[in-house]
C-alpha cells in the first residue's frame, strides 16, 4: 500500500447476522506522501500508482466489507479511525 499521512474515519453498519450492510466515510484527511517508496508484498520497491489515495481507500473498503462480525440482537454501528503516520 502506498505510504500516506492523515486520518480516515469510517462507520460500519453491521446486521444481526454479523454481515456488513454499509460503510460510510465520516472524515478523510488522507494525503499520499510524494516520492515515498512503495513496497510490494515481496518487499521489492515499485512505482506508486497514479491514484495512490484511491488505492488505499479501496483496500480498506474491500477488506472491511468482507469481515464477519459475531451475531448480535440488533443492528450495530461501529466507528473506526485509521491514523496514517
């Protein structure tokens, strides 16, 4: 993932069965760090994508949308802050 600084805050709406119904961005001050090296999964340095910020947002959404939470008695809302330094 490209290096960045800032904060993202997201609200997740979780249904009774533990599945994620929706994700809503509450705040977003994320800024990619210009010229910072980007490391691939194998540790090799690669060129940053043209829209590094969008890539970070997509990775977060894709992963949170797949989370299976424990079953609950009702719909639950969870707020998660992500701090990038």
